[in-house]
């Protein structure tokens, strides 16, 4: 299996402790799983969440997130949130 890059899946808003909004972007790794029967087969792999500036975001629980580089906590009730 070979990575074919990443695909943007969407975004959602989350707020920090001061009430400031942050847009978080959801990306998914695209994996080449082609074989002799379907040489162009692709599947979605691991999901990554990033801030607008490209910082990594960890999911603590549904609607609770941490920016990895800073430790800043974010919360979201956006229906599109992971």
C-alpha cells in the first residue's frame, strides 16, 4: 500500500477558553490499494485535523480538542466536528 497524498474532507469551528473561534480543517490520507483486479483502487486512511496555520490537533473526546504544539484546548458543538 502506498500513500497517494491527502484529501481535504471539510472543516468546522471550535472555540478556545477566551471564546475566540478557530477553524479546524479535516484531512484524510488516501491509500493506493490497487491490485490486479482493480489497479486504481483507493481507500481513505487516517484522519488528521489541522489549524488554519497548519498546527496538528488531537481529538481528546467528541467536541474537545488540543492543539499539539501549544497545549491550547478547544471545544466545538459544530455538527461537523469529529
